C-alpha cells in the first residue's frame, strides 16, 4: 500500500515515482511498514491493470521542474487504486 507521492518522472511511456510511506498487505489488512517504496512501469499497461478504483479522490497542488528551473504549477492526486502486476521496489 503506497501512501502519498514524493516525486516521480516519466520517460515516454515509462514512469517511476516514490511514495512517502508504504505497507505490506496481508490477508486484506495493512501489515508491517516498508521503506524506500518506488513504483514503476509502463503507463498504458498499468492503466489496463487497474482492478478497482475508490471513490475518495484527494488532490494537492505542487510544482514540476528540473535542473534549477522554477516549478511549474501542477496538481497531484486521485482516488485509491488497486493495480495488479505493478512493479514495487523497497525494503
């Protein structure tokens, strides 16, 4: 279970982003916390792999920039998702 996005990037169809917190899910319940959670994959395949979508959308404002550029205003957020076959890395 990945909670809150810290940052991420895209390169064509591929994406990577880091979560602020992560937890294992065992028997349908939150279990032990995990650290350094990163999700990555192909955007289009990941969209196809969404199994369920919550009705609890939350959005926040942020900025997007790189290499010393000023942050462009963007928003981030959405509902909870359950995705099969997403690549998750962490400890």
